[in-house]
C-alpha cells in the first residue's frame, strides 16, 4: 500500500471514529437513546422537597393524567417519601460558597435532564442554583422550552455590589427563559422590572392545602383551646409567631413591639413557636427586660395548626410566606412586613390585618394593639381572612393556574391555552 493510500485510510478511520463519538454524544445530550414517551415529559426541579409541597404535586399530577409530570429534587424535608402520590427523583445537592452567596450544584440531576430531554423543564427561580443556570443555557441553545417558578423577591440582606451582581444575572437568565410562573402580583412586577414581559408571566398564587385546614378548622380550634388552657392563657389576647428564629425573620422586633404593648396593657401574651440561632438572644431579652407572658414552645411540625388556632392574631415580622396562608385558613387576623411579596395579595389593609414597615417597632405595636382592642373587630378581621384565602389562594386554584402554564409552554400539549 502506498504512503498516500495509508494516509487516506488513516484519515478515513479517524473521521469514522470521530463521527461515532459525535453521534454518541449527540444521542446522550438530546435524549435520542431514550425510548420515546407516550405522554409529554414535564420535569419540575426543586432544591428540596418540603412536606407542604406534597399535596400540591399530588394534585397537579392527578389533574393532568395526560402528562408525565416528574419532580426532581435535592434534599427532602418531607417526613416520609413512601407513597407520595407522584413521580419524584432524588439528586444530591452540592453546596458551594462564592462572594457570600450559598450556591447549589446538582451535577447528576443536570446530566439526567439533558439525557432525557423533557418536553418542558420548570426551574426553581432561586438565585444561586448553578445547575439551573447551566440547564437553561443548554436548553436555550437546543431550542427546548424552559420556564421559571419563582417568588420573585430580594433578600434584604443582599446589598451593594452583591445585589448588583444578582440583578445582572437575573436579567440575563430571564432573557433566556421562555416564561415564568410566579407566586403573586408582586413577583410578577419584580420579574417585569428585570426585563421579562408581562405576557410571559402567569400567576399561580402560592399556597398550601388550605382546603384541608378549612375543613378541619373546628378540630384545630378545639386543640388550640387545649393549648391555651395548658398554658393558663384563657383570659389572654394571644399573639402568635410560628417560624424559624433567624435575624432575617425579625422575631426580635416582634418581641420589642410586644414589650411596648405590655407596658400599656396586661392582657396580651406572646406565643413563639419554632427554633433557630436567634433563640438564645430572644430568651436573654425576655429575662433582662423582665417581659411577662412570653412562651417559647420550640419547634412543632406535626399538629402545628393547633398553635395557629390557639391565637387571636398572627404576626410575621420579617421574611416568610405560607404561614400567612395557614393563619388565614384558620380565621386569624394577620400582620406582616416584608414577608415574600404574597402579602400584598392576601392582606387587605384594615380588612383582615395590615402590612407595616419592617423594623418599625412602634408601628408594629400600634397595628397589633388596633386588632386586639376590639373583640368584634378581631372576629370580623378573622372572618375576612378566611373569605380572602378561599377567593384567592386555594390549592385547587394554584394547580389550575400552574397547569395552564404547563400547557401554554409544552409544545406537545394538544390543549394549549393563552396566558390570561
């Protein structure tokens, strides 16, 4: 064989090998190696799978039997993953730190999504999930639909250049995504301020299974009365906070506002349910200032509804969200500050509570005092809370809007709809 023939043969062999490798890579990255699904595949990605999301995903799956809806998640906060009622896949979270941001990376999840090539991917709209950024970029190049599901709010502790960097990246990512499902009207405005057109945003008001709470309200009320009796609070006007105890939650501000109230009136009592790094400081404040009638229960998960029901008013002094829905479903007046943006859809100023400025002790104390001053007003506000949650934030409404978004952006859906 001549030298030129050998060179040609080697070139052909090399080209053949490269072609085979290219074909294999293409099959891996576009999902060609996967058997075609009869149903459109929808993958929803979450950093964690909290227990309160299980009823939502269960109902979402049952209401869309023609779709193969699967939830990919990192760590699970659910008490048990047995018989959860929908398809879920666990992928370990890897945590990284950069410029004070806590970043999440899920390499196995990313590779699996690329391999399966879903008809639609719904990403958790939380800044700092590196996997989501990479998946969004890849799917944009491949012209595969990808949308966000987000609360759409800024952590008040992120300031200066870190806030500028975050805002820049959010704008960049929103330019690449096809649309977004948001928690409420405030989230919609937030995404629009970062460049996403209103026509690409659909609101699925964030909530929990309030229908179940409402149906069992009498039961929780009875258990709430038992808690009051156990703590000798029958004659008290009980203010309730339920949640984590961290600086961003501003429980210290609530404690100071309560201290102001107690200097005027002996009837109020404060029930703090939860745990967190701020607990020792809160207890120290109570001891140093001799604040009476403050009760710390520690963390309660099972049966926490009874502690909501024990109260006369629920206060969210810092960030948070779904605890407002719980309190309203149990007919409580509610007061919030920054929360997570959904408070603007759930609290009608003066009707079922109020929204006050964060860190304003006097305003918070005045708002609580106004609600507690009149039992009739307090009861009317509680009933209005129940009416609002039924009108605006039931689980069925959330699933309906979420399903609408899926069908809007899933190209294989035969029942496409237009965003309203």
